[in-house]
C-alpha cells in the first residue's frame, strides 16, 4: 500500500488498526460532523413579507434617486 503525504506515525497507526477500522472512523466522522442533506427552514429564517425593516430599506433606496 502506498500512503502519500502521511507521516510514519500515521502509517503505523493505519497498519496497527487496519483499514476497516479507519473506514469506520471516517464514516462516523462524516455522519456526526457534516451538515444534514435536508435543512429545516432553509431560506425561511428571515421574514421579509410585511417586515418593517425590509419595507423601510426599500423606501430609502427608492427615494435616493439612484
């Protein structure tokens, strides 16, 4: 097996634990750390319809004449 860019300490760890254990570690890491595929309320966190801040911002930009 060829391990490009790994230090000897890492290579020894892989050889000691085995690739099956390393693959399981990777699987667990991705499952716990990655964002979910479906995000609840995505794009709906900031209300704009009827919001006084968005209306006020729109008024200010419309009156600037730009």
